[in-house]
C-alpha cells in the first residue's frame, strides 16, 4: 500500500518522496494520538 506525500515547496500531492518541481515531500497526515498510550506516559512522568 502506497502512502500519499505533499510537496513542501509547491503544495502538490504525489505518491513519491520527491516532487516533480524538485522539492522534498512529506506525509500530510497528523501524528497518531492514543489516549491509552497517553495514560501510560503520564504514569511514567509522575514516578
């Protein structure tokens, strides 16, 4: 399964890590967030 990338310079979407304009592409999706993992890290910070 391929992931979608977004160019930093021109803002176009593609399936490759380099854009046709020569700019670098990044993942446009936000980082994953999980309440279960957040509770685990809160316990570790409290100790």
